[in-house]
C-alpha cells in the first residue's frame, strides 16, 4: 500500500499530523485524516481504524493488509517529534510503502 504521513504546524493549534492514501491517490482521492499531536500508538491505531479508507489498507477484498501496528507506531513517533521540535514547520513522508511486515518511507521532505 502507498500511504503518506505528514506534519503541518498550525499557528493556533500547533502541530497536526496528516495521514492518508499516498502516491498518486493523494491528489486523486484526497483520502486523508488529521489529528492534533502528540498521541500514543494506541491512539494512532484508533485514528487509523477510524478513517474511511481503513478497509483498503486492512486488506479489503483479499488484498494484502498493511501492518496497522507498525503504522500506528510510526504516526505516534511522528506526532511526538512534531511536539518536541518546534522549529519543524512541515514534514512530508510520501510515499510510505506499507506491507504486512513493515512500513518504509521512500521519500521525505522536512521544512524548518
């Protein structure tokens, strides 16, 4: 699965983590969700499972499922990084290739 994750720093609310379908689907489907940072891996798992596209990455129609636990850990760590590093303005991880075993960031951009 191609996914994306990122951080945007809102002037009022602080860091916000964005997560969604990645690659070309970012522009085509605009399938993403946002959550205020920081949050735990358990909260991240609930965040992922609450998205409308969760069935797609969970293995709909006998497709391979992404490892939700690994993705939740990645999103949680990203949210903590965003809180602990106020000089980071944005982070863009796209695509993230998620399999049943791992999630690998293929391309990353960080704006300070």
